[in-house]
C-alpha cells in the first residue's frame, strides 16, 4: 500500500510540475497605421508625413515601418524612428531629386510586427520647382525704358543749348576763329 501511495504522490507531483511547466501563450497583439494626409514636394526638395502606429489589442510588440511601394525613382524614403512599440508616431521624410519625374504617386507604408503586417497609403505629388528665387514678379517695361528716356532728353537738351549759343554768335557776327591747319 505504501508503494501505491508513493506512486499516487509521484503522479501528483509530476502533474503539478506539468501544469506549472505548460507555457502560457500571450494574446497576439493587433495594431493599426494612419497618416497625416497627402503631401506635395517640388523636384529636388523634401516633404514629410506623420505615421501613427496605434495598439488596438493585446500586448505591445515592436513594429518596424517601411515604404512598401509607390516611391518614385530617384526619391528616398526614411522614418524617424523606424521602429517602436505602439502607440507611437514616426516622421516619414521623402527626398526627391531634381530629376524625379513630376506626377502623383500613391505611397504605401507598411508596419510589421512578428507575422502581422498593416499598411496605410497617402498621395505624394511631385511638382516642378518653379522659378528661381521662389516667386515671379511682373516686369514694368516703362521702368526699364525710363533711364534711356532721361538720357535721350539730356542729350537733346545739350544739343539745343549748343545750337542756340551758335545761332546767337552768328547773329552778332562774332564767329569763333577758324582753326588753322
């Protein structure tokens, strides 16, 4: 009987240890991604968008962000920070080159955590840089011609003074002596 009692005791201990040693699986985490809206960037410039990673349920696990498509050729996409535990926000920066083709692009941003992947999309519009200096001012053509009009009036006035002087000298009969050769 004592052997039976020892076996039952051993069975109880093994069962108890087995229950304690069974790993407890954590509930899978769930998250969502949102963005701050479309952006417009001139060629050769940069723009940014705020990506927000929100914990929906479960235990927070690190989420890694990446541009998963739509970035135009020659443009670069980066995140700061690129990884975090929800809920967090990341600054997405897109840098275009002067040769980046103008147009509208749908940028797909992906967040991955373990085996789960979520995404958000926004519209990137690449425009031409516009005039040098940032703005174009209207040209006043009269303002460009005014200095020449003033110069012409001065020359004509000077000629008039010389002609008047010579006419008076001729009338009085006092011409300057000719220059001897």
